[in-house]
C-alpha cells in the first residue's frame, strides 16, 4: 500500500508479478491489483489466474487483457 501511495497509483491500475502463488498472487489480488504468476519452471501449470513462463510474455498478456 505504501508503494502504491508513493507512486500515486490505485491498485486497479497496477500489475504485480511474482513467482509464488501464496505470497505473490493472493495478497495483491486482495488489494485489487492484477496479479501475474511467473512460472519459469512450470510448477504451477494448473494455476487458474494469469500465468506466464517468461517475463517477455507479460506485454502480450496485458495487451490481451
């Protein structure tokens, strides 16, 4: 919340990318951010939300959203 306030952006206009569903998907989603799981080793293939295996895929994911 502090980072959002300092950046002067709302959670709804923010993307949070992380590699741990428990720590990097659930908490940002609860704040209203758009969480993206980066799953480089494909350990979370059954993840229901936004998931990429390479950070370069983020732009395409966001353009499609």
